[in-house]
C-alpha cells in the first residue's frame, strides 16, 4: 500500500464546480443499497473551460453515470480508489450517478451503516463520499431533496434533513418519504435515519412567534428516557435567543438516539444524531454527571445550527471555527443553568489534565493545524477545548457587549457561507476596535505556554512588583515560538485584611480584580499604593490556557484557600497545596523513606469542613484531590507507582484524621427526596459521595456499612454507582462480588448501564484488574464493534487505571496493542483514539519506554488505516 499523503492548509483552492441542488434517492437494503444522485452543477466563473470535475467517492460501486441525461462513455471519465474525474464537463449541467453500497459491512461507522437494525449516517468529516460521488468538502453548499425508500415493516420511520414533503406506498411492502432541506448545506451535514423508532414530541415557540415541532426518536424501550434531553433542548433554544439573538429556522427539529456511534453526537441540519449515551437518561440508570453531560451535548449540537451550519467552515483546517466557538457557547450555557463555579472547575481540571498532555506529546498541533493525513484524527481536545479557551479569552478581552456585537456581525455577514477563522476574528476586532494581530498566534502556535511568575513587595514605597516570564516549549515541526498575548486576571489579597486590595498599575486603576496583559517574553508590572503585603491571586478563573508557576509557600496557599474572593482560585490554591504535599510524598516513596502527612494540608481541609457556608458543589470540588493523571502531568518523569502510593496516602491520612467530619458531612447531606437533576440536589449528592469516598479510603467500619446500605437503598444511579465503585475498589470482596453480580443481573438488558458495570470493575486498583479486562472482553454484553463498549471497558482501563495499565511487565501495553490491531480493521477512527496512552511513552521510565515502543512497533508492522498510521508515525518519529 502506498503511504497516505498529507493535506496542507496552504494548498486550499476554491472548488472549480459548485452544486446548486442535489436530489438523492435511497433504496435501502442491508447489503446492496442503491443511491441515485442528481447534481445541478455549475463551473465557477473564474475557472477555465475544460477544467476537469473531481468528485470524491470511496467504497462505492458505480452503476451508472450520465451528464444531462447522456450516459458517459468510458473515455469521458476515470475512476480511482478515492473518486472519479469527469474530463471535460460543460459549464452548466446535470450529473446523474447511481451507486451501490453495503451498510451491513460498514463497521467503521462512517457513511451509511446499520446500528441495532436501524439505518443511520455519519458524514462529518468525510463520510458522504462513502454514500455517493460528490465534491465532499464543506465549501460546496447545496440544497437537498432526499427520497428514502424502505420496508414498511422493518423501517416504518424514514427521516432526513429538513421538512417531509411527500410520502407514499410502493409495491412489495415498501414505502417512501421525500424530505426537502431549503437551507444550502455542505455534505457533512447530510443525514438519513430509517428504522423502527418511536418518538416523543414537544413544541417550542421562537422569539418571533414561530411554532417549532421538537421530536426525539428512540427505540421503544427507551421512550421513558427522553425527558431530560427534551427539557435541555428547550432551555438551549431559549438561551441562544436570549444570549446570541439566534432563532431556530426550520419547522421541525429532530434528535435520534443511535447505539453505535463513534462520538457524542452530530449536528446534521434539522436531524441531530446522538450516541444513545449522550441523550438517554433516567434517575435509575444515569448519574448526575451523565444528566449534565446530556444537557451540555444537546445544547452543543443545537447551537451548531448557527455556529457551524448557517455559517460553516471553508475547509477542515478551520474546524475550531465551529467547534471551539460552539464548545464555548455550550460551556456558558451549562454555567448559566447550573453552578457556574463548579462548571469552570470541572472544565479546567479536565483541560489541564488531558489537553495539556496532548499539547506536550507527539500529536500536539495548533488550534488551526497546517496539515493532516486523516481529518478524523483532529477532532481533538486542542481543536475543541483549547479552541473554546481561545474564544473565551476573546470574550473576556472584549467584554460581553462588544463580543455580542462581534458575533452578530459574524452571523449576519457570513450567513450561508463557508468561512475561515480570520473571518471570525476580524468581526471581533472590528466590533471591539482591538488589534488582535498578536492574539492570532493562539491559532497557529501549538504547545502550552509556561509562565514563571515572581513577586516582591516593596514596603518603603508601598509597591508590588510582579514579573512574568513566558515561554512555549517546542512542539513537532515548531521548534521556535513567539510570545503570546496572555490576559492574566488577578488580584492582590492583603495578608492583614484578607481582602482584595485595589490594583493600580502605573497610575491606572484596574479595580480590585483586574486583567494585566503579558505580551512580551518578560514583563514587570509595578502596582502602586499597595498598603500591605499581599499574596497575588493569579490567572483567576483560568483566564488563559497556560501553565503558571509562582513560588507560593504552603502558608500562602492556605491563606488563598481561605480568603481568595475568586472561587476558582480558592479551589486552585487547594489543588496547589495538595500538589506540594504530594510532591514530597512522591519523593519519599521513591527514596524508600517513611511518608509523613503535611499537617498544613490537614488543617486546611479541616477548616474547609468546619467553616460551612460554602457553596456545597464547590466544597465537594475543593475536597477532591488532584487525579493521578493530573499529578502525572505535573511531574518531569512519571512514576506511576509513587503517584498512586502518595495520593492514596494523602487520602487515607485525611480520612483517618478527619473521620468524624466526613461522617457528619455524609449524614448532613443524606436525603430521600425523589431524584431530580437539579443543582442543589446534585451538590448535596456530590458532597455526600465525596465524604463516603474518604470514609471508604480507610475502610472505616461505619463507612463500609454506609456504602453497603447506599447500594442496597437503590435510590438513584449516582448513589448506587458511587457505592458500588467504592465497594468494588475496596478489599471487601465479600461485599463487592455479590453487589456486582446482582447489579449485572438487574441491568443485563440495559446496554448503557452495562457500560458502567464494565467501567466500575476495570478501574479497580487491585492487581487482578487487567485479567478482569481480558475476561470481560468475552462477556456477552461486550462487543468490539460498539464504540461505547470499547470505551467503557478498554478505554476506561487504559486511561483511568494507571497503576494497572502501566504494569511493569508490560501486559497492559500488550492488551492495548492487541485491541488497537483488531480495531484498526474494524473501526480506524476508534482505534487511533484508543492508542493515545501508548503515544505518551516519553513521559515514563526507560523500561516502560522500551515496552511501549515495542507495542507501537508491533502495531506499525500491520497493514494500517491512514488514521492509525498517522498517529503511530508521529509517536515513533
Ligand atoms: Zn461540535
């Protein structure tokens, strides 16, 4: 096989031919679906006559091709593995093709495939070319009319984008529906669904008074699990009207739940397709976290109707134009309808763990990449989450009103067009009058900027001098970096008063919570009229996606934890304090020295527990230690065992010393009111379950009893899952085994609950975890063809059970490579995602490096998909 070739951003050329309108007809059949396409085409006025027409097409069997009703002779076109070229088409013409495809053999889940007996599609980014010959690129926008023909018995429901305009009966027990989508769209937003589905229906009246029908389509047994998604959808529609002035544009909005889905969900015009895990909820089957995730994803996909569909991307290098912006929008929505402080803490905790690791590894890339081999490899934390952080910085730089003016301008100016990141930033620059030239580097430079900060109080002159030095480490093909424009929101907290002191910077007053702008490699900021010695509170709210170091003492951090006016930074001070203690303990473990718990951490936790008054949801976050993955991210070289031992030690020491406080906290937050996914209830449950986690860390007798009872009470999945997890991760196999058994039997029929059952077991710290993974891979509920199963069992193990995945004998690596090799054939997109932990080999000790590289080499020896090929080549470069 020839090596897959990269695509470069600078090679972009506008399409030679545009498509005004498409007519599609699908005759569904599992092994031989017929797709007829009729394309109204026009040569671009600036294009020369005789320019060949290039259409993408993969795994299609061409049955017929004609121009203006005239079948093409074999010398008028050429066919190859990834498409078709027509030699000399006229300036305006109708192109008719007919192809045959086999949805039942489609295990990659791109294009048209079968999932639990239902036909569905996934076209972003380049799946449409597996359905028909087409210029499959986002800057070709057309109106679609789609006729779906299926069996009345097997596919009573036939859906596509837009509005249904015609339906009827056909011979042989078949029927059809024709759909019309009046909004021009790129092919990646096309969707089709056909199957035995049931719907839940609701209505929404838009701000201009139009009535929209809302439908959620599911398998019959899931009809009771759609309420939360529907309520979330209506909240999101309202929020987008109020916050961005964006109204829905069709008369019908549909969501479909699909069991086999590569990602979370997809924003196809008027017909959003969802991984069933991202839409179905019920108090008995879904945790609070799942409820919140569903709310966020429903909103995300809905928001794409404007940020993505009405205004789309010119090419896939601009992916963050729609994804970064839409993630920012869904984050703000979730913050508005839930606890804003907790939302930010959760997002940042995740970001600093996972995106920082990506940005520091061999697959690091800018928010706008310069080249790729396989675009599905670029649906990353950098494009999505870092992209959202960049938009958030813009929002904060401009302020709410100017940002809204900029977004209005963007949607108005580019409605119906496929545009670039510059187009978006230009609107923001115009609306705010700011020069964003340097800011654009956030889109072009990969790697996490590191800031070293240093501060000094000058008593004599009542000044505080803050020096910030920035540097961005080299990343693949970017050895040199230029300084970024970094907005640092900050305060100076007076050590006597415990209050924010007014900030006055070279005479200019910034209030008590202000933003300073670091633009140079090094800058010193002199604050005047500082009446008492302060502790600086820096990067409040995580005002920029950077790593900031400051030589805080533990006393400083305990002080900020108690006094900072910024809730986010109070939490962060606690995390930093815990990190200092953890660093000592990691060193002690490595040196074989006895571990001693830092009393300052215990005192800080005790005051958190005693002082009350805090937002319960935030308190739960503050009582949560940094994850092993985050701790690892902060170490120069990852010592998996020392990290695990140190963190366990801190948790047990806190549990032992503060046992009575945790017990009280548990009891105070117990409740038997009926479950509701409401912020106050969620906060109480998380606090209670954090407390239970501490009690179980020392397997306190009463704690074990509480966990057992909480499991048996069977009140809601949040509580049941936490109890079952704690029992399964404890030494009490006598309690865990029967609990796991009864849970597994009770939920054998519910695939999404079985995913949780898998995840709970494979995160066990005990040494048998890896054997359990292999064993569970043979369980009847497991299938390598279902991405949710792969993620729940294998993904959870390799990403969340670090101590066992990184076993010194390399068995964890071997297991992962075995699975990746199989998935490389079945589902390349999932395979190349799953392999990620092996690509981080450089972070570990020599023996592990060798073992991980050996597995990467073993994968490389296979006949690889472009997806896995690209990742492996980068990892071994
Ligand atoms: Zn998205």
